C-alpha cells in the first residue's frame, strides 16, 4: 500500500469538502512585522497518509491531509496533528513535500527532545503516529 493511498474513514468518503475559505498565517514564509495571510481554496480534498514514509519511519495511525489550492495556483498539503505542510505545483508534489517536511520535523524534534521535557512530551505525542522501523 502506498503512503498516500486514499482510505475511507468510518464509512465516510475519502474526499471531503469544507464550506468556507481558510486562511493560514504566513509569518514563517515572509519577513515583516505585520501578519500575512494566504487564502486557500474553499473545497479542500482530504487524503490519508499511512505506511512507510522513509526507510526508517512509518506512519502507524493515518494522518489526515488537506490538499488545497492557494491564490497563486499552487497546492498546499497540511494537517492538524503535526503542524506540517508541503507545497507543490500539483497534488502529488505537495504531498511529497509534506512527507519530506514531516521526516525533517520528526528528526529535528527527536534531536531537540534530549534533555528538554516540553519537546520530549511533544516527541512522545508524535510517536503515537510515527515510529522508527528497522529500515
């Protein structure tokens, strides 16, 4: 099974639609003192990420990803569990960028969790979804 296989959740369709537009703060992307926002599409597509995401990591509990179009036409893949996102010119590139970001974020939090209890607590929470494997 591929990491981005669409799976229904509790009898729900694998694709869901939102009724309103969503805005995401862009403080991490642009310099400046005022808030910047990117308007996303009103109908995000939902896909589920599970399975092997790298030779040493596996997503054990499916992560629900929203795939949306931004106002510039790019696709944005994001989640509510890990606070990670990916961007691409098509859906698959956005998902691939999300997976790369998730792996990098996992490794960063793992390193930073050594000797820092708040980060260690967050890493344990991440561990409910993502686990190391033998390769």
